[in-house]
C-alpha cells in the first residue's frame, strides 16, 4: 500500500468554524467532494461551495434536537472501511456508502461550559456523542483516513493539503490520529471528573493536561523532564532563560507561600530548595526585601525571590545586587524591569490571579497519592491559650506570621520570628529538637537577638524539651497545633517560666 493516499471526499462538521474557510476552499480547489451537517453545511454553502448534506446519504434528518445527526452506518461505514479490503469495498458498493478520506470534526465545549457556571442541563447537552464517535472512528482507521480534531491544527492541515496536493502520507495520518485520541481521552476525563466531583471516595483517578513543556532536564542532567499544564495561565515570563525542573519546584513553593500574604502589607520572601530562607513584612517593599535578605544572605545566593506587591525601582536596584535565579511579582514598573533585565539569564515572572487545583497529587510506589490542598490558614480565631499567660497583640501577630511560614516549610520544622521578620527556621529534620537547634544556631550566626522572639512548630511537642531550649534562647511565646498526650508537660514548663503558648488545633505537616 502506498504511504500516500489521495483525499477525494471529506466529512466536515464542527462547532467552532473559526479558521475553517481556507481549508474548505482548498479542498474545493482540489475537487474533493464535501459532506456536512447543520451549521457547518450552511457555512460551506455561504462560501459558494457545493456540499452534500449527510441527511441525503442516511435518508434521516437530524433528530432529537440535534442529538442524533451523524450516527448512521452509511457515515461510519464510509469512515471505517479498509480500502485494501475487497470485502469492505464490495459492501460499500452494495449499500451505496460513500468513501470518506478526511474527517474534520471538533467537540462541543464541555469544559468551557462547566467553567462558565452553567446549569446541569446545559452542561449535559455539551457532552458530545456523534463528534467523539466520528473522531475515534477516523483515528482508528488512520491507514485510510486523515482525522482533524483540533482547530489549532487548521493551518498545519492547510499546509499539508497544499504541499502534498491532497495526498498526505501515512505518518502524517498517524500523527493526527494520535492527536485525536489525546483529544478524546482528555474530553472523557473532563466529563468523568465533572460527574465525580462530589464523590468522596473515588475508585479512579483521571488526570489530563493538554499542554506540555519539555524541560532541559529533570532534577539532574541525566533525567529527562517535562511540565504538563497551562503555566501561562498563572505566570507570564517577561525575561530570562527557560525555567528548569528545579526552578518550577521552587516557583511552586514560592507562589503557594506568598498566597498566605497576598493581600497584606508589603512582603518579600526568598526561597531555596522549596523553603523560605528569608521573609519579612514591612511598610515598604524595599525594606521588606532588605530584612528578608538579612535572614540568611548566604542561602539567598541563587534563590527564588517573590513579592506580593509591584516591584518598584528601589527594590529592583537592591535585588539586582544579588545573584538570583527567579524574581516573581504581581507586576514590575518599567524602571524596575530595565534594571532587572541587566542580567540576561535572570527569570522574571509576573504572577497572575489564578485558582490552584483543589487537589494535590504525587507519585508513591507504583501509584499516586491524592489529597485536598491545605487551604486552612491559621487566624486569631483558631487560637486557644493553653498557658496562664496569654500572648499580647504584637506577639499574636508574630505567631500567626510564623505559623504561615511554618505551614509551607518541610517538616520537621521550627520557625523563629520577631517583629514580622523570619529570624531562622529549622527545616526537614528528623526530630523537632534538631529543627529547633538548627534554627537557633542559624539565627545566632546571623547576629539576631532572640530575646522576646516567638516560635512556631508544624506539629505538637511530644516532650517539654523544645519549649525549654527555646526559652533558654530567649523565646517567650509559642504557637503549635497541640494534641500530644504530654501537652501538659510543655504547658507546665511555660507556666513556670511565664511563657505564653497557644494551640491552633490544626497540624500543617509538609512531609
């Protein structure tokens, strides 16, 4: 069989007709017989081009309000017949079934309809039956049929028709078939997830992303890496080299952390290996940056920086003194951009308003772990005072500030804060005592005074040793979830030393 196959007939039935006209005109120029239905048929006729109504083949009109138009053996026989199969060709002749070499079909906009907030019946009517059946049939028979299922491919299809004089090669047909099955599987996944959204214990996981970005490599150069998702919906890159796998992990951590402070006073964070190494809230963004950097100027080298306010010139000039991989902000002034673009490889990202997926997914063993995103932010209303002495308003502000950072830091973690500034954190340690000692040592090494600082822990204290070590370092107020059978031991120690401690009742492990 020849690898090329001349197109002599085409079935065209689409919901969205944008960009379709040039293809129709080229097919007509090449003498291709056109078949169509409903609005697409009218569209073709309005171009002044002859078209055969599918109803003339099937002898059935469109019925049930358009629910049934193309579901007929004379349509699917024309698509699914094997041109090198004698029996198939005899049956086509016997039942007067036209050969169909090209199928151009799209699907009803199901996802857009769901996203619009439409009612259930409108959504149900956007579940395509005939269209997806035509796509699957044409893609299955790619040996004889070219299947076009995405309007974004129309220019490529037009170029192919012109270049091959309407006789695409087998490898081209298979490539478009692959795209067709991707379209159909994504569509089915979207429908399943809509029906399944209220199911608490689902028996199946369906994840589908239509956009893919090949990365230079994965975590290490010997690993291949790809990002799947519509990253441009959340971030706009305005300068710098391509983002890497590790960049994306740090960017994800930075974005999630800053969402806790998005609407607050000017706040700046510096992250390294998914954890904040510098963080501060101040009256101005430049001051927030300076105090964030002071938290750990060593780790900040090569880090990811994020702000919750527009990046101004003063802040940009300070940032420009630091070697950093990525800078993220809701916007940049033109003057700030000019300064920051002086480093050609520095990645500059504008963060857009976007809703993150309510679920998180990660690989585990030979499967996946799925959970709800941790959307609880500790507030004053969550706090219950466990000690005889309650924290004052200034301490409460610092405690909640520390708790938000703690939530987005790898466990086991301890966070030390004073006056809206991260002094130090102990991250990813195998014991809470080790995390605390790490934090104290870091803070001391960078010259911070821990007297009257506050401490946050991502989980309860199993013993009073942590509050004792913290007190001896100068900490006078503590925030933790509570829930240990030995909570009273920590409470008793705090009472004896006139420390304040509050419980949130909510654990924020980032395991």
